[in-house]
């Protein structure tokens, strides 16, 4: 089975969505989450799925060079990784198109480089394989219901409208747009064929797909307008499930094999041609409905989240500090006494310094007396002065925090320096930035201007 | 005790459960039958429809019913006075009459004015058959009402069992959107199948502002049972343009979301509920009752006529859903087959076959009559040798001998059909004359009228057409002279009054006028007809509106329950074969296709080969014109057939047919050889060829004109032999088998005699000793004939 699957990681660029976290040129894939590089999470998922060949696509030469040198130096897993760069501004589907000649497996797993998930890829691949699907998509439940955040009479923002059959096995309708939509147009053929169609907004597409290579390439080749996987390719394949119904097989299209007669004609008559043909014919009328777009629903207790912007980056970091999750994702055992992940080389102040459960602290970090760290991630080689309180925050490597600082819901990037007695709430501090003494910041993003480097 | 209790001070009076029953559906779908009788009094499996609804209301502990009558109000009143409830105290029936109401909306406004409804009530029309326990729906409704005063109505719907179901009950397409958690109805959309429609269902995204999950459903059938709050009546008064309950009220309330009124859905899981709103559903619901889906409302519970004008009923149940009342006499050689009910006093004479039909009381069915899928009301006489397929025959009609009545025909009250006449499919005949001539279905009913027409009263109307005098009526009641003349013709006398009946419609000696003949190729006609819809059109429906290409829906054949399995198998084989011919498949592929069919249908290869052979022979002739739907040929295969039929009277014509046949045979002989390996198989083929040429058995109604091959039977045998499809021995065996058959079964043996003789001679030449005796024998025999 493994041979039939090949994977593509969409590792992204030095994107602007995560500004200012990567303003010093760190590609998104190499940002730390729970003190590990982001890209290790999707790679881990792929390892688990038993996949061998992986293409890592980065937008832009710089990003790809950095990622590829990181992989060369640090990656020791069983995957055979190949890094490819694609043009800076290409969409996700465009990226697939540029490497189309490299795609060899019968089925392609496409995973976003920022997906942190503990969903078993094997199960998704099996779903895809068993159903002979053209594509399978992983959907994760949202933490909060979109309707609870929307005023009655208004359409919700930034949701995926997902239409499924009664058994929640097939994707029959898909629409997504960051903007508010006013009307959804659900295809009548789908509704008539299935009788019931449930459209829901409380799930989200997390950018893990398995595509049938043939179907995917046909779509990419015949529709040059398809640029993004989520916005264009997925809706196209979902629609295509129904439009081919009852049509004569068209000679040039790749999926002509899906109509029964065509397949019978194509099948070579071997020793038992009748039996073989019978097998195909038994799919008969249902054949077009057998091959469709499948869904795999993650359950509520499975973790599945993307770090696609600063907000979600902080969220993922926060979530990952939950003990049982860290166990699954980081594959580290917590310190049995405090239930946290403090590296052995960390120097803890002896006087009233506490590190809460689930916190992750990297090597060679020094915490002075009376420090308190709760539900936070602190990188390596940081220095925290006395009386520093850190709550729900992410502190990257080599950060200095002087005495008396209070941090809450804040991200501090590598090399930053917070002078004494600053208070920060819901802030982002860019790399190498220096926060002045006794500053009181709230809901602010502070970073060195781009021009300086 | 009881009165004192309720009079006690400070005690709230118990809410009485009331119902509004609309005894007029404000439609014209049952014309011309409803010109003379109200629809709710039409017998449904020999019980007036209204009784099912009343019985159901009584069983659900409804205490007061307001029966709203419009057309034929006097008849309905009379019926209610005589029925078993008239004397009951716990179930009070109030009759509200208004003869000039044109729509359900007006009826509702009138009831609102009368101010008789004070609490939650059930709204139902007098043609609903159900065994649902409404208590659960009521409880749900009341609970919601306590929390939210705006939850004004609960609609009862049921799930269609499969895609063909909706078509079977003659329903139009229905799309609904509901909040999957609260079952609140968000959108209700009906399509009557006419006009253009988009390929997508638009769903307002703002629905998702209040909920995460919305269900879109196309698999629901509206049962037309509504639990309403009193506000519903007020809303009808407030919106004086509301006419139809669904089209105006439901859709109106949903579109005025900002007013806050909410509608909810209750989807039935196991209960039965269905409305008889056109002839199609009349057939479907009757069948459901016969097949006991509506239990306890089945004939043998004899629930529905305890007393009343129809008298007590005495049905007993027999195997295969056959119900007979006491005093039914069926001749020994007559057959009553599955799904049939027969009322008391009816006689069925020798050789007649009744299948999947309902026959009323005091009917007389003569000898060798065949009745399939028909509804025959009381006091109908059908004389010898007639054939009736999927027709509705109303009370008092007379069918003279040897009449053929095609599917979907309606023979209204007291009509007489003359001897030997053929009533074409989908025509309706009545003693009433149609006054106004409009396009057949444009005047449908208010329910399906488009928005622009709603203001015009001429397009709306109560079922009998008792509309304001300024507008035309659909028909007048038949005059005394007409009835007198018909009665005279019925007994074969010469009528006193000179009435000119349309003889080309009802035959010589018949009485009646054409009400309407409808084109059987018009989908709107067949969709609502009493005859089951065509298989091909179901398939078309399934294929979606995409590009109109047809996919084969083999399973749907089962839906049409009264098609002979042999006929449907024949059809399957022939369609498979035609497809192969059309696609130009080579033999190996055809073998595979047929093999699949053979396994699916659990038949033998010879079975397939027999019908492949007849289909192949059929291709030498023009497209068959079948007498029943079961045989109709799909549009796409029509081109495969020959354009013209050769003139069999001339030698040239015969040669032409044989030449065509030979060409086909040359092509397909290897296939037939492959399937017909044993002697028995080959004999079977000969027997089928006989049936084909004699137009018997599965070919009886197929219109394939196998008769033409009968003229050249001898030559066909020769060709089959020459092409090694059938060997000597099978011919021999066949001839021997037939030797002792009755005279009329030896027709083809006689025809093939020259060939058989030749065969024997050829044999003798080879093996002279054995053969000579037989030849002598044969000679003797032919001499006798």
C-alpha cells in the first residue's frame, strides 16, 4: 500500500501572515512550536502513515534553501525528502502543477506544512483506498461554533461550508471563502441522488488531502484556472462527482475509466475475462457514485490545528502544552513530578520559582528566583530575571527578560530583550526587538522595521 | 359527575382537541369524476376517502371536527348524517358550508370569522389516509409553543423510501431545508416539473448565523397534516391573498422571517400517512392499503363501515393480499390474483382474471375478462372478453363485450362503452359535456397556479367547478335525457330521446362524451395518471437535468409491481442486447453483458438467448408500438429498428423480410450457438419462436408484430438450420412434442412441415434404413390435415 502513496508537504514561504515572527527571514516551516520546528509535525504524521517518498515544496528560493539545509543537517527520520522551490506567488494547486512530473504514486497525500495533528494518516489513507475515492479530505471539528460568534441574520465569516451525505462519508458540497457569502449554491443532482444533504459550518478543512493522481492531474491539466487546492481544486472535484453522471465516456479525459463500459473495454481479456468483467459490472450503475470525494472526520478529542497566522500560532503553542497532547505529539515523557517538560540543563532559581504543568522549557535557559511560568513554552538559552511572571505565552530562543516583567498571552521572538518591569498583554514582540523599561503594552505588535535588515 | 367538575370555580377547562377538515381539495385533478360527486366521497378500496380521515381523527381522540364543505356540500352533509359518528357524543362533527369558496385560504378566513377555534388544532384535508399517532406530534408542538409562542405550525412529512417513490405517488418534487437540531423549517420549495429550473439549490448563508448544521432534503413527502396554533387562522385573515396552504402560507411565513413566526417539521419514521391528491396517488394509496401499510385501515379489519349508507362490510383476508366480502361469487375457472379486493354481490364468471385491482359491490364481470391494476366502483357491468388495464371505472358504468380499455383511462359514472371498442390510453369519458376547452393541464388547480395567475379567479376553483356564474364551468351535470339514453343503451334498447353520443369515442351503442384525451408522450399526463409511470421516464428523472442522457435503472422495474416478471426479464434482455447493438460491441462483450444479466436475474443462458433472438428478429421490422408500458422501447434504441415493414402479401415482401433476417442471423448466429448448447435449449428457442409469431405470452402486448414472421415460419426454420443455430434433432424433438398437441397449437408445425419433410429426406438419404418409416408416418399425418 505504501508504494502507491506519495506525499507532498506544502511548506510555504517566509510568509507575511506570520509577521513579525519571521521578520528575520526564518521560513514558516522552521518556526518553533513546543520548541520543535513546525515542519517536524507534518513529517511525523507522514512517517506514521508509512510513506516513503516526500516532496517538500517551499515558495521562493530562500525559503527552500533554508529548509533544505535544515533537513540535510537535522532530519534523521525514515522519509526520503526532496525539497523543491516553487515561485513565490503561486497558489497551492499551482505548486502541485509545477512538480507534476515528479508525482509518481497512484495516490498523493498533500499536507500543509503548518498542520499539527495527531490524526492517524493510515486511517485516512485506508478510507481513501477502500472507497476508491478520487479524493479524501480531513475535516476537523471547530472548537467554537461559528454561529455562536455571529449575529442572527448575518452570515458567519471565514467558515467552510461542508455538505455531506447522511452517513458523513462523502463530501457532496464544498464552499469556502474568507469573505461573508450571501448564497450557497448546492447542486441539485447531488441532493437528488442522496436525498439528504447536511451542510455544516462546525467543521473545517485542515489541508490534509489524499488525491487520486489521475483525477488530480486531469483536473490540473484541463483547468488552468485552478490555482488553490481549497478554493478551486476541491470544489471542482466535488462538483465533478455529479456532472459526469450518465454521460458517455469522453475519449481524452483521464477519468473515462470510471464508466463501466469503458473499463470493460479497457480490461485485457485474460484467463477469466468474464469474471473480471463481472466484478467491474457489478459496480455497474453505482460506479459513478462509488468513486467520489470521501471525507475523514477527526473526532473532538483528536488534535488537529494549523498554525497559519500569528493568532493560531499562539493557540497551537498553548494547546500543545496540555500534558496528554504533548505526549502524543512531542513524543516526550513529562517530568513525573511536575508534569512538565523542563530540559535537564535548565537552571531554576531555588527560591520560590515555579514552573506549571505542561510547560516546555528548552536547554540552557536560566530562571531566577521567584519566577512563575504557567502554560507557556520557553525556548533554549533564555534568561529570566527575578520575579518574572509568564502566562499563556511563547518565548523563543535566546530571549532575555529582566526582573519584574509580566507577560500574558504574548509571543516573544528569538533574540528579543525585555527590560525590567515591563508588562505585556496580548502582544507580539518581533525578533531582536528591545522593549524599554517599565513599558506597559497591550494588544500591540512591536518589531524592528523591515528596513533595518 | 363530569359537568360538575368542569364547572367548578377556578378550574381551567380542559382544552378540547379540535380539527379542521377540508372536504374540498380545491383542485381539478379528478375531473371529470368530480363533476358528479365530491372527491372525498370517492371510494378508496371501497370505502369513501372521507371515512379514513374521520376514523383517524376519532382514533386520535379529536373531540370536535369542523368539516368544511364547498362543492357538493349537500352530498357530504348527507353522508355525514348517515355515518356512524352522527350519533356519537365524544366526536362531534360540525359542518361548515360555503359554496363560493375557491381556495383553502378562503376557507380558513371564513373559519377565522366564525371564531370557533380557540386552541391548537389539526388541519387536514378529507383525503388523507394515515395511521399516525398524532399525540407525539402534538406534544412536541405544545412543548415548543410553551417555550416560544411563535412556533405556530408543525408540518408532518415522511421519507420517500426510494427515488421512484415520489413518482409513484404522483408528487411533485419537494425540497426543504431544516435546522437539523430544532427541526425548524427554513425553506420549502415545490417544483411541479414544468418550466426551467436551475441546477443548483440556492441556500441563504445567513441561516448559518443562527445554527451550524442545516439539512437539505429532497427525500420528503408532505403528508398534508398540520398541527397549528390559532394564530394560523389569524395569519390567513391578515394576508387576504393567501390561497394555498403550502404555496402561499408556508412559503409566505418562511419569507417573512423578520415577523418571527416559525414552522417546524415532524418526520415520520414508521407510521403511514399519504394524501390522495390526484389519480396517481389514488392508485398508490389504494395499493398501500391493500398491501397493509396503513394498518389498521385495511379492508379485513372492517373498521370503516360499521353502519351508514355503505352498509356493514364483511371482508376477509386471503393469501397474497386478496380480500373478498361475503357474497362474492367467483367462477371455478376464474382467477383472482394478488392485491385485489372485491365487494359483496359481485360475480366473476368463467375464465376471467382479476389482478391487482379493486372491484366494488354488485358488479358483474363476464367471461374471459382480464382486469389488471384497475379500480372499478360499485354496480359496474363488464361483459365478456373485455380487457382493462390500469383504468378507473366509476359507478354504474357498463363495458360491452370485447372492449379494450388502455392504461390511464377514466370511465366516469354511467358511461356505456360499445361492443368491441378500443378506448385509447389516458383518455377520459363522461356523460357530462365539457363546457370549456382549455389545454389539458393548464387549468390544473390553484395549488399549482403561478403567481401571476393567482389573482384571476378563472384559474382557480373548487373541485366541481361551482364557481361564480360569470366564469365557465368545467362541465354540467348530465341532463335527464342523456342519462335516460345511456340507461337504454346499457340494456341494448333504443333510447327514446335522440341523444347524439360521440360514437368514435365510446363505440357503436355506447354512451358518453370525450372529456379529454391526453397525449401519452406528455410527461405531465403520465405523471399524474392512474396508470403507473413509465420506467423510461423514471430513468430520465434519475439521470438529472444535466444533459438528458439516459442511464438504465434496472431495479426500478420492481417498482411497477404488477408487471409480469417474464415480461420484465424479456425487457432487460432486449435492452441489454439493443445497447450492445447500438454501441457496436463485439460478441465477447455481449456475452459478458448477458452473463451479468443472467446472474443478476438467476436465469439460464437459453433464457437470454431466446429473447436475444426475438429482439434480433424484431429489428427487421419497424419500432414496435406496444400496448402496455412494460414493453415500451427507449427513445435511444428506436433508430436501430427498420423504417418500414415489408408487405407480407407479396413474395417480394416476404423475401425482403427474410433477407433482413438472414443478415441479422449471420451476424449473431455465433452468439446464439454459444448460448444454445443442448437440444433442450434449442427446442425452447423454437417454442419461443412460436410464441413470438403467435404473439402470445410475453409477446402478447409487446406490439412487436411477430405475426409477420409467422408468414415465413417455414423459411425461418430453414435459415436457423442452415446457420447451425438449431440442429436436426431439436427440430425432430419439437415436431414429436407437437404431434399430439391440440389442433390450434399445431399451426406452426403445419407451417414448418415442408422444411421438416426436407429435413427428414436429407436424413434418409444419409441413413436410409431408419428414416424411411418416419417419413411414411409424417406423410400419413399431413394427409390427415
